[in-house]
């Protein structure tokens, strides 16, 4: 089967982007990264992408003040120029319009640093700490017009520890982000992700029968 062609959209340092690039170096990985597109010319991830030999493009949103459609047309053109089949948002900090999102329905995914549907939006680690939750994590989901709301493909949980700061918690979450994003992209590129309503069904995934407890029980 030909590998799926993937465009990654970033705004910043691009550590998730690098995790995807790294995973796709494996010939057996079912997707290849064909372009990294940033909406900011100073996005750190552009440097890492170029160093990895990946084509890059910048679609600077500030050049499209009050013209969201013009911005998205330019974005679409950059994606089409590389004939991408799948678009991965990886720390891409612009909201996309329903028209763009619907055009890419089922082929546009995002990583969010929380266990959705908890803690949508920004500052998830601060919100998790304030809430008192003992378990936090990350989610990879299909993008739908409503922010941080599409069907969830993969999630990973981490414990919240006594004395955690937002930065300490963010680092623990980021480590699992780098594991689930390549996993979710692989499942999607292999055609193993079906959606039933707002739920993803993963073909061939083993049933989970274990329970994660935090704090763990003493045995
Ligand atoms: C990650 O925490 C991601 O979940 C969120 O923004 C952050 C981007 O980090 N959407 P990076 O640019 O991938 O390092």
C-alpha cells in the first residue's frame, strides 16, 4: 500500500512534529511527512523540519489580517502543493473555519494536552492542577468545527503528583504526547479508524480489561 502523504501544521517549537517525523523515518510506517507548514515565520519547528530534510512552508497569518478565508486558501494551496492526504495539527495555534475543517473531515487530526473532554482550550495543565484531578493526559482527535471536540483516536494518562507545577505536569504529559501522536497517525494511515457517532472504533485493537488507579492500591 502506498504511504499516506502527511502535512504537519505548527506554530511553535514542534516537538510533536519531530516525534511524527522520527516515526515516519521507519520504512514500515504507513505515512510519510511531505511538508511542515507554519503560520509564524519564527516557529522553532521549521528549523528542526529543515534539518530533517522535510520541505517547509510559511503561511503567515499576520499577512491576512481579518481575512481568515484568504489565510485558509493559502494554507490549502500549500497543502495541495505537496499532495497531502492527511493533515496533522501539532501545536497549531489558529482556529480553523468550518469550511476548512469540513473539507478535511476524517483526514485532519490534532493533539490536545488533556484527557478530553476535560480541559478544552488553553492552559490545560494549570486547569488540571486547580481542579484537583489525580489523572491528566493527552488526546489525539479528529478535528471538527467545535474546538477540541472531535472523535478521540488515542489517549494517554499520566498521574498528577503532589507538588506538581504546571511545567512539571506539562513535561510528563508531553512525553506521552510524543508516543500517542505517531500511534494515532499510524492507525489512521492504516485505515483502521472508523467513527461511529462521536466515537472512534479501532479495527484490530485488543480490548482493555485493566484498571489504572492513582494513587495505586497497596498490594
Ligand atoms: C503540545 O502540548 C500540544 O499538545 C499542544 O501544543 C503543544 C505543542 O508543543 N497542542 P510542540 O510544538 O509540539 O512542542
